[in-house]
């Protein structure tokens, strides 16, 4: 763990942290105390984080079965199922210390296991009132909602997942190396289908993964994998933490999907929700042992009023075991390469409302309003994950800007590799919704794109799934709205709204990609300007899947203009792959001209020029650079391949002039048409 000299690196990186040194060291001391406690009582973090090998159902070599649960508030615990004709009390668990329960089931007389693959089972809890309550095991690997036609209600059923060896998917590909430049494709298996239905793991592997690879992404971030009873929750109301969602297929099919992604060189991240859990009692963790606590805090501290969900008790020993083992499970069992932690800000600041801002005053991050129990859990999680696999990437969904969140645990930080740049999409929506193009403030835009903590990596994105949900609009829809229904054909009359929309869509994404962070994220379909919004089947829309799908036919149709945005997205990623601006140092912004609406900057040896002006184009426009040489355009949003007007000559050479300009030692002169972005690279010294 961190020594004094390691923590000193934090203060060398950010001297403003020095007044909070005592709190930083205290927080780190708490984490060390937990690790020492785990080492003493468990023999180390490795055993503590593999509780899935102990709890739940486990088949032994002699075909006996051992079942174990943690239910500290239960009076009695039983196992029932089709194996005992659903006699609730015929198979009681033995009570052990510390709220643990254990049951041994001998094999049948013929030597076969009493419980078989795909047997249906349930846990029965006797509470303090003497009531018998049926529950799903928190360690269930496979739970399924009965089809409506079965007339068996809507509650999920737990099925034992113990397939014979010949039915188990055999991994064929190792995970790829950790990308230097992370280009993330945020996706959802269920809505990846073009048809109005739930998509499958196999369809995603065979149809969508090749698309992602072609677009130049090197990482997929998969949403809504942890089982969630309410489909419209987008996976953020988890009910079964160890079960891969059965809506899309079975566990072996998910393993295949990940393996196929690995065969294409794609890193695979899991959207993990440890910030809260569904209140659902019948399908989830809530009141598992018949009490209101167990995995959660009792009382108000255990309730998230805005999300109507339960909050974990991160100081409970067995809760830490459950959550840390859950992270390990998805890595060890399914071969996920990393995690995006949902709701980190909410974990740390329960008292703040959604969207409530942070001033940047460091007292906000080191005061009593921070949930240091949750902070300690996140530090333990990152310490564990980076210890078991140095390739693992962790991303925090954090809007607070908390210092040290993305510094190593060895330095006294929390250990995340990246945080989401959540202010960036908010800025784009603000500009598109509230201001005309000529009102855009170039300086303010640059500030938003570059306002991130030094030496703490940020994932930049122009929009994610949040902006696509019903009630909001994607960038494409903000730009073009109903015109997308009538003027996206290459054969239709020209439209100023569509021309502007295509141009601005490309510029917004490129400047976010190049200036906004050290990684980039795009949500599935937004790369080609997918129209409309996302809306899952629910009572309010007559259980329709019309908006819970992706219309790939739009981008595949050569007569529609969606192909232009798609091709630009691909070229943008390929240009980044070639020059690597995401893993280079931060950009140097040399020019922010309000009247001309021009932004120019250098990064990774490239010169980027953006002209956001709605009407004016400029010839012989001077752009500063510290790198002398001859430059040539390597990417232009105005290329006809991308639906542009071909105003940039890609063969034109731009020799640098050694006269200083805009604070740089050289300048080049370029033609910068209105609503165009161009990337220039040196072709000779």
C-alpha cells in the first residue's frame, strides 16, 4: 500500500490538496485497516473476493450439493424446488456463526445429484414473525421471467445453471492488450436489434460486433447485463447481481459474445451498478433475510429517495465480500476486461439532487457531506481489480470532479483509471437548445472541453444513452428534428437544416474527441445520427418496442445521408488510431476568436482548425503551431465522402512560417470554410 513518499506525489501533482493532507491520509488509513482485517481473518483479499466459490449452490465431485447463504436476520432458512416437490420446510439449512447458513444434499441413490442443471429452486426465509418468505438467492447465476403465455405471474424464477461440460462455452481468445487510446462504443444488447423485440447475445456477437470494429472503436461498454426485473430501468435497477440477463440468452451465450469481441481485438467493459439496488423484494436483494437491513442500511440511510432504491451498507463485512466478489465474478467467469462504475457521485453525496452542481471548492470533497464508507469501498474495489489483472480498466461515472478519484490507490487516491466528462454533453445540449449559432461563446466552449483535473484521465463524449432517452433528444435530433423524416435522402431537395445538421454533428464530435479528454465514448447508433429517442416497452407506450431498437437499415441504405455521418465517425477514429491524440498530452489551444468563431489547437503533432461561423469562410487564415514543417489536411469534415461540399483541397501543402503567431513559434495559412473542421499533419520538416 501507499507509503508517505507515494502520497506526497498527490501534493506534487496538486498543491491545493496540501491543506487536506490529514483527511487524505486518514481515508487511506481506513482502507489499509480494512485490508489488514481481511488479511488477518481471510488470509488475504484473494480469498475474500472469491465468495462465489463458497456461497450459492456448489456441486461436489461425489455429486452431493452444498448450499450456503448469508441471512443474518432469518430465524430459519430452507431450500425448496422441483427436486423436493416444492415442500418448503423439508430441507432446512444449518445455522452457523455470523449469520451464515449451510445445507448438504447427498446424491440420489443412483449417484446422480439431487439437484440438476435447470432445476428450479428457491430460498425460504422464516422471519421473526414466523412468516415463511420465498426469495431468490443473492448468488443465483441464472434467473428467468416466465413468458406471459405461461400464466405463472411476472416474478423471476431461479434455475440452477450447471450445464454438462460439452454444453459449456470454451473460451478461444484471450482479452486484447489494454488500449493506449480508449475509444468506447457504449451499447445495449437488447436494443441492438433492428426488429421491434429484444436482441440476443448471439445476434450482437454476429451482427453488431463487426460493425463496431469497422467503425474504429477498440472497446465496448455493455449496459444492462446484470439482471434487472424492470427492462425500462436500462439496467440500473439490478435485482440479481451474479446473473447475466436472461432476456438476451443464457450465460454461455454471453461468454461467446465476449469471446467474439475479443477475437476482433475489442476490450469489453461491464456497466456495473454497486451504487444502489432495486427495491424489488420478490426478485432482488431487498429484505432477503426478512429484515429491512441485511445488505443495506436500515432507515433513511438505506433509501435513495430520488431513485426509489436501496443503498448498500459498505461497512458490513459480508456486504463488502458480496460486492468485491461480484466484481471478481464478472472478470473470472465471463472474461470482462473492466468496469464502468455507475452512480459514483450519488454514492459519495447522497444528499445532493441529480444535476446539483459542484463549485470546485475543495471543502466539498473533504467535508462531512462525503460518504467515506462508499469512498473506502471504491478504493478497495480498484485496489482489488488492478491487483488481479493489470489490464483492467475502471471508469467512474462522476460529475463532482472529486480530486484523487483517478489517482492510484498507492498514492492515496481512489484508483479509477478514468472519469466521465459529464459536463461536456450538458454543454452541447445547452448550446443547441438555448443559443443560436452566432451566440456560441468559443472561450466558454473551450473551457468546458478542457476543464478537467491534471493527471486524472477523462472520457470525453458529446452524448451518451442519457441524451437518447425519451424526454430528451440526441444531438442529431436537436440539430435536424422533423427534417430528418423528409430530407435525409440523397435524392431529396437540399435542406439548409440538414446541411447545417450534418456539418455541426461532425464538428461537435470531432472537437469533443480531440479536445475533451484522454478517451472517447459514443452511444450505439449516435455515430450515424440515429433519429428519434429511446423508449422501452412500458404501460405508457402500450408495451411497444418501436423505440427500443436501432434502425441499422438507415445507415446501410446508400441513398440516405446517415452514411455520411457514419463514414466520418469511422475516419475520425482511424485518424486517432494513426496519430494517437487521446494518449498524448493535453492540447494547446492557441486560438479562440469570438467574432470569427474559430478554434485552433495542437495535439499529438496535429493542428486542428474549427470554423463554427454560420456564414463566414476565411482564406489565408493564420494558425499558430510550435512545430515547423509543411502541413497537409488528413481529415476534413467537408469531404464529399462525409456529405461535405469539397471546399478543402487535400493535396494542398501548407508550409509553416517561422514568424511567431498566437503565442506559437510558427504559423501556417489555411482556408477555413464555414462550419468545417480540418485536421492538419506535418508531411515534411
